[in-house]
C-alpha cells in the first residue's frame, strides 16, 4: 500500500521528521485558502498522485508539469484548476497517466544542497538498508547507472536497530558537518523509528535538503507499507486511496485474494503463491505471457473462487 505526499507529511509530523508545512486541497477555492494561510511565504503547488516524475510530467489537457512555484492565492487557484480532475502523465505512470483529485500547497524553501535518503527492506539479507547519496533531486536509478560510487548503503541489524556509529558513518559519507550533522542524525533516527513502527517496506526522501538558514528538511516523500502488517495500523489503512490502484487489485483484496495484473493474455488462477510463480514460469518457458498473478490461498471459499474467476 502507498500513500500520498500530504499523508506522508502527517506521519513526518507524528515522528518529528522536519519538513515544510503543507495543506491539501480538492478544489481551486481550497487551494487559494491554503495559500492565504501561508501569507508571506514562498509557495509550491503539487499534484497528488502515486507516481514520481511529477515536475517533468504533463497533463492531457496540455498543461505542463505537476509541480509549480506560486506567488499568490489567485495563482494557486489558477494552477489547481488546471490540475484537478485532469490526467497527469509522468515517466512512472505510462501513457495512461493518473487522475489528479487533490493538490498540496506547501512552503517552498531555498536549497543549499539536495541529497537522497531511503530506507528499504533488503530481501537478500532480510535486513533494513539505508540508501543515501549526495546526488539528490534526480532519479536514483540514473545515479546508480551513471555514478554508482555515489550511492551509500548501510545495513541495519533488525534486532539491534540503528546504531550511533552507523549514523556517524552515513553523516560523514554525505559530507554533513556541524549543526547540519546533528540535525541529520536526529532526523535519521526518527525516520528509522517511523519505518519500523509503521511496518514500512519502503520510505524514500528525494530530495532531503539543507537550506541557507541552516535547516535539514525532508522535501518530498514516498512510502510503501507491508500489506501483511496493515491489520496493526488502522490509521494507515484509512489513508488508502483506492482510486490510485488497479481496480482489479482493489476488487480482489476485498475478497482476500492476492492479485497482480500483468500484460499477457493467459490468465492464471492458483491456490498457493509458490505454485502460482511456478505456473507463470512454465507459461513463459513455453513462449506465453501471463495476464496476472492470482493466488486464492489454500482455504478459499466458494465465494472467493467465484470472485477470482470474475
């Protein structure tokens, strides 16, 4: 499960991870009202969709970019009117794009330097791994391809948790010193608490920034949560936006089915994830393409199997 950027800020506030203040809006009028609340501050308006590359994206109505600096409540309303209820196409959405139903008006900050920071679950080691880079504000995939030496990885023991020497190692690798180093250490510690406490599978900040007035801030955030642990977090489940998900996957989840849509034309319905993977492998081996992954589980009811066939 993923959440929107404005919802990520709510979690940041809860765990004391510093980030610019923002307000969500569903209409141009609400966007203008949000801008008035930040009177005197530099502002930015951002389309809220579950996809990266918003700033370089485009809307099907011809409007360019899902992230814009704004200077007044009137401009906030104008830009919101061009984004809301329109389809945003980015490098991650594909040509179909995603419908924008909310925008966020937030404080814009002057930036001294941009960094990349993420915490992920590493399947190879079964441990959380912190990934950091001095090359923030751009695709981490491009950094990994062009300058892999600029990516820093720190694995964290799941029982011992994040250790002070590991924080110091990351701080030094990013070249942070003085008060910025202290702020980063506190931010990273709180970020790791958030990651563990909320059963995250992925937490990415791109960019993490330093500012001319000496602050360290999380400017943008992406979250992914372990679906198998969501029963412990009804507050996070309440943040789910099913309009951002594949309707087939939403329908399957309502019946307790594990479904992932694919691009092939051979449907699969299997009881057991291992058998489902083996079946898909066999289909690919003989030149076919699976249309889906669908695991009904070992104890599926008649109703679940009926729903699975649909």
